[in-house]
């Protein structure tokens, strides 16, 4: 696809808050920031019950000893039950109901939409920590639509040239996600290969896209990738360590605890478990319950990855996307790819465990609940994506063989669009002496 009609995100427009029907309302159980402008507006509310609630609930961060800033001038003091005191019994916000959206803190008014910019162009993703947003993203049809054109052809200065390059590479990545003639793990491996090549020759984006498109169409890449092996114990070990990343920084909320509990049961975690027994349980859960389900619903993980790419401003990342022309901003597509790969490995690993726990009863609702609980636990930590990437690098899983170990399902034929042959087991060989690191 040329630069005149690239893929862009419009799915966030489908989101509607379901308010009182929501199973995990966002108005509580975490820190809700209040920006300075909203704090000031609420000081002008007429005397009454809502004004009295606001005065108690909006606490300047200086008073609670937290770090502040324009978007986090104050925060909402939750009730003992952990909910926002402005939430009425009918599940609606009293501030919004009585005075309108204009009085809401920015975070409340925007959430779960994640408004970003790519070199000045607005774009909106959805935070999957909201259950309804998770349903919109995961269960909807393909998320991206062809549309908005790209100004210029790369010859009107570095800003346009870089933006066009960004869009060409992103289009390639998103189209690659939709190529179901390749198993999803192979599509991700191809993206990893592409990232390395682009980082080596950044100006060659156009020709690289052409080269990779031709190789994909010709089927040459599949055979080479199929030769890369996975290793169930190493994959299990990394999933467990990724799952443990934010435990020391986070309040563990009941929905996340429930999800962890299902994951542990699904892989046979308990007294006497070893990495070997866990990997065996994980492999069985994958083959018997996870893979058949996702064979029937291939768009779910593709949509998850698409939203992740939009949120992280893949392929060049947030720093580049928010930069300007004044000075060149270095980026590494490989670095951005590794962040996405690490988050995907964690999400998929948890879903495998939950599928093993739910067995034949594994449904879309369990996928939504798992993804939402994980997003709420991990994705609101700004350091999470970097920590997950670092874990891959420090585990020496950032090379092509390491990535195959983590991403490969164990068989090439278990995804939609392929001829299904014998599914090889996820477990291939034992890694002696490895300890279970977290969970
Ligand atoms: S979590 Fe989402 S659906 Fe639920 S109340 Fe908040 S915005 Fe609405």
C-alpha cells in the first residue's frame, strides 16, 4: 500500500462506557490523577453536596507526598472500599451528572482512550484495563482501516521524510499481522527480522518493504523460520519472570489475583512443582485448550498486537513520535519490537495457563477478563514495557533463536489458514537446573 492511503486506527471511536453495567469500574482501586486545571475549576463549583465531596476527595499531591506535575496536580482520595467518593449508588459520577463532562479531571474524561500524536498527527488507542475497551479491541473485526492520506512524498524535508517512512513501515507491520498464511509466531519473527534490517539501513525502508513483501508472497521465509526450535521450559521460565515483574510495585487487585490463580492451576503450579512439570502442564494447556480456541478466533491476538502497536507508536516509539524537526531523534525499531514481543509473550503465556484452568469451558469472556486484569496490573506502570524488554535482553532471548524459543507455538500448522498437520509438542528438550523464578 502506498503512502496515499495508509492504515490508521479508528476503532477507538467504537468505544462507549457502559457505566453501571461495568464489571470492573475504573472509578476506584487505583490512583486517579487530577490535573491542575480541573482542580481549579472544581474550586468554583457552587456550595452543595458535590462541592463538599470534591473538597475532601481532591487532595493536592504535595499533601500526600507524591510526585506532581501538570497532569497530576492532585489525586482522588478513595473511600475505605477503594472507590471514588463521587460515585453514586447507581454507578454514575455525581460530578459529571450535575455539572457535566467539562468539570471532570482530564484522566476521567479521556479514559480509556489513549490520545497520542505521531509527529503532530493525532491518533487514539484504547487502554485495555477497561473491560469494555478490551471487548471492543479483542472481539471486534480487524481494527485498522485504510484511509487518511500522507502529505508529501518524503522530499519536503526531514520531518515529512521520516513521517512517510514511519507510515510505510507501520503499514507493513500491520499488513503482516493480517497474513494468516503464516502462523502468528512466524509473523512476529518476520517483524523482528525486518526490524534488524531497518535499523542497519534506516533509509532503505521502501526497498525493504518491497523485498519482505515479495519474500512473504513467495513463501521463502516460512521454511527458514520453521527450522527454528522452541523450548518449553525456557519459555515457561521467561513467562513466570515476566509475570512477577511488577508484583513489588503494585497493589495486587482481586481480578489480577483471580487471573494468576487460574494461570497457576492451569499449569499445575503448587508444592513439588518444578520447571519441568510446569512446562509440561503449560504445553498441554496450549495444545488442548489454547490453540484450538485461537484457531477459531485468530483476530483476537492480532487485534491485541495492533492496539499495542498504536499505543506504543510502533515502529519508532513514543520519543520519536513526540519529537520535532529541531534535532534528529534516534530510534531503534528492534528496541520497540522487543518491547512488543515481551508483552505478547507474557499475555499469551497467561492466557495459556487460564485456558488450561478453564479447559473446554474457555471462552471469549475469559480472554477479555485475563487481558483486562493484566493490562490494569502492568500497563499503567510507565516502566513496565522497558522492564519487560530488559528481561528479554538479560535472559539472552533477544536474538532470533531466543525469540523463536519464546514465540513459537511448537507447531507450524495450528493457526487459521494453514493446513493443519500433526501438532508437535511445545516441549522439546529439558533445561537442567533452572529454577522457577516467580509466579
Ligand atoms: S472501566 Fe470502562 S466501561 Fe467501566 S466505567 Fe470505566 S470507562 Fe466505563
